[in-house]
């Protein structure tokens, strides 16, 4: 299985997604195959091994940087994100993501503006 990401997710705030290490790690020993991560992830990161009732990470670079939804949902606590929040904050600082976000807010002002 390829690890090539969906081209839709090639960049994260302008940074090449392949340069950012952020994806779920599954503890095979803990995974009991509920599949809630597979059916909940909106980015198609996982596939399900129906024979063994286990989950596989097949498209790690599709994962949304900072998201940990699958980890929160897993009833067995089998999914982790090494580094967690601290790692994400480090990436945000190192890559000057907040400056990019500031620009994005202006570019997308019409769409994002809260109108009472
Ligand atoms: S963290 Fe979010 S985007 Fe990444 S694999 Fe889990 S549910 Fe999908």
C-alpha cells in the first residue's frame, strides 16, 4: 500500500505535508478492532483488516496536523500521537504558522467573517 497522500492534503498552511511528522501510531497489542477510527476519520488515513480485525495506518500524510480525534474515540487507548500537543506547538512555532494563519484570515475574510 502506498503512503502517498491525497493531493488535497499536500500542504498544511503552506508547508509541505511530507515535511511534518504527525500521524497516528497504533498499538497492535491494544487494538481490538472496534473500527471506530476507520469509520470516523474524515481523511481516509486508515484501512480495516477484516480477516484479522485490526486497523492499519495506510495514508499517514493525509492526517490533519494537530487532530487526535481517532485517539480520543478509541475505546482501548490504542492510538497515540508521539509528542502530542507539545509537538504540534513546536511545529507551529518553528514553521511560523501563526503568520501564515494571519494572512489566511485576511485572504478568506469574506467567507470567515462572523456576521450578526
Ligand atoms: S487524527 Fe484526525 S485526521 Fe488524523 S487519522 Fe485521526 S481522525 Fe484522521
